[in-house]
C-alpha cells in the first residue's frame, strides 16, 4: 500500500531522526537519491547539461548537493539562485568545489539544459509561485524535462491544492514519505512520475492518505466458498432508472452482476430493459421493502424525481449506497439516523450541492471536500473525479490510483455504483467497498481503452470487470 503523511508528521519524524545523526546526514541522503534519479533520466551523465532552480529552503540545499554529485560525474551544472542572500551556503560551496557554477543569464542557461531540477520551494510552501519563479518555471517547462525536489514548487503538500502558478514536473523525487498533494489532484497532475527515496524516517502506523495496490485489493476481494450459494455471496438491491433514463438501471445492474454479486434484485420502472439484457435479474415492481431479502441497496442512478423509494431504502437495516439523483433528496439528519452503513458517491457537482459550495471550489480542494462531507453526513463518501477519494468518519482517506480520463463518459458512474454495491453485499465495510470498487472500475476502464487509449462506453467498462478481478489476483 502506498501511504502519504502530512507535512507536520514528516517534519516531526525528521527532527527525531536528525537528533540521532551527524549534522547534514539527512540532506546528503536526500541529495544522493535525487542525483541517482536525475542520472537515470539523463541516461548519460558525462557531458550532460543540468540547470538547478534554487530557492532559499532545504529543497534548494538538496538540489545543490545533488548538482554537486552530478558535476563530479562530468555533468555541466548551473545553479539559478532565486534568493542569493538566503541560499544554502554548504550546498553552494559543494557545487562550486565540484565544478558547478552560478548562472549569470537564466533564460540562456535554461535554453541550454538537458534537465532542470526544481528546488524553488519546499513542502512548507503555501500559495503559488512568485512572479520571478513562475517565469522561470514556464521557461524550464519549454526547454527540458523537469525533476521536482520533494514536490513541485507552488503546490500544497498537505491538500493537493494549487493556488496560483506552480511547477509542472515530469518527475518528482520525494523524501521519507509521500505527501498527500502528490497523490491528489490538481497537484498530482503536476508531479509526473513519482519516486520515493528512503531516508530512514520512522512514521506512525496510520497514515493520512492511503492508495491501494494490487496485493491490497486481492486480500479484500470476496471469494465464494465451496458451500456458498447466491444468498451467501450477497444479494444487491438496485433502485434505479426511470422512463427517461432506463439505461441507468441496466448499467447499475451490470456493475453489480459483474462485480461478483450472488444475485441482483431490481426495483423500478425499467424492468423490461433490465431483463432483456440480464435475464438472471430478480425484478419487483416495488416498493423496495417488499422486494425480498438483500444484503445491500444501491439507489439513485437515473432515478429522476422519485423520492419515496429513498425513504424506504434508508429505513432498511443493511448498507446503502446513494448515488446520482438519490443524493438530491438527502439531508445529513436522514443519513445520521441510520443504524447501518451509508456510502455516498457524488461527483464534484453533486458534492458541491451537498456542501453548498461552488463546483470549482470542490474540484480545487478535493481532500477538504470529501472529509467535510464524511463529517457532515457521518457517512463514508466516495468523491468521484480525476482522483477518486474515499473518506470515512475517521481514519486515512483512500486515493484510487487506477483512474483514467476515459471514465469521463455517460453511465460509468452507474457501473461503479453497481460494482461497489456488490462488494457491500458481500460484507466489505463501506470504506473498503468504495476503495476496491473504484480500483476495479478504473482497471476495467483501462482495459477497455487499451494500451494506447481509445474512447470507451460504460457498457464496455462493465464487460471488463471480470478481467479486472483477474488482473488483481494474477
């Protein structure tokens, strides 16, 4: 599992370790890892041309010491000093001893570079880049690949927010631990490929952010035992679709069936469309509490203005996933009154409506938004988007690493609701169901799009869900 820690946690761990080590040891460890990553990107260090963008903090020191290591291997290294009066003196002296020099003409030197190292602002920085730094960052991006030191300058390490201009890196070399902003958009897209350099920190067992990997998902996936029947595997109730949106019901049922449900009970007006595609579905005219036994409910996709069914489902004693139109009728009080788990799955626009904020505000502050929703509704919340986040009332927020832009297509959220509902029915807690559902959904979309990427539709995503299971457990 990939984990990320807040700046305060990382700083505390650094201070604890520095108290036990000779002065400068941590910076030398970071510089060694940074230099090694730069060497790999360059391919051939001797004769290469490296420009360091050096700020006043420790990130500038890391960049200077790494530059000295590259210079000793035959690279031509030039440092652009943004705050000469506050530059890390030890790092600058090391660079000069190794044959590096200080820039006298930054635009010319950036045009000359084979690689640019961003050491402008460290993890404690807040707000966007100052005008001079922003101009250099733009010039760097146009001239050569950019490697960020610890994180791209100008992004918020704790939240992933970007206020103003920020560096857009091709790769980021981070030290000791991943920072939340490296995993969460809009900052994540500016980080490029990530490399973690172990500098020996001792960190708490519980992280601030978690990102599941294949092995984690494989451990959570529910498998039928030899004595299983369709009821033991989990029955999902799906309340979805309307005269206007019958396809939403079909897609939600598809996600539930291909997500591993033992059976699906469908309640709603699109029964004919559902049965035509999936004759194994158990259909009922409603209301939901008369449809038969289920282990979870999924309600909302394509529901339209029907709110009576939501009252019925929320009154049940099984986990409930509320999506799409179902979210419009929710209040925090209705969710808090439930005894069983509730999982909300809004996109940014729906989350904005639930929070009373603008959509742009939610998209720019995804971590804050999903945490606030989980607190306000005392529920688990899966916030869909360029980085899908899953937050419970307490514990680490989960970040899904498998998403793809091809999922921005009509009906893909309905499929996600179905597969996640099937995991709830199989007994996974809401946070695990949301995390695993999003992971499989993203893998299925990537398979549908192919290695080179191609337009996909939601039914193709549903069709690739069994293959996504195989990918995880192979």
